[in-house]
C-alpha cells in the first residue's frame, strides 16, 4: 500500500541534482576533471525536464480522474 502518490517530476529533479553532485564530488576527489560550467546546463535542463514530466503527469491524472466519481471515503479511510 502506497502512503503517498508517486511524483515522477520530483524523481527526475532528484536524479539530476544527484548526478551534478556526483560529477563535482568526482572532480573534487581527483577522479576526473569537470569544467565549472557543466552544472548550469545540467541543472537547468534537468529542472526543465522535471517540469515537463510533472506537467504531463498532472494532465494524465486529471484526465483519468475526470470520469471517476466517489461517494465518500473508502473503507480504509473511514475510521
């Protein structure tokens, strides 16, 4: 049972920011050279991609939920 709804936009945002952190951690550790300007397009592009994913997810959920009707809380919420 899920405790919250899945939000793929936040997943994409987290993955891109973790990638940027790993790139600069590898640079700081001496494993490879990462130019300073790599972060700007990486983070900007990742945030734009996350925004598109969140927008599409919202549209899909709104479209699926339009035909559904509920009479009240479900059996697991009526306590």
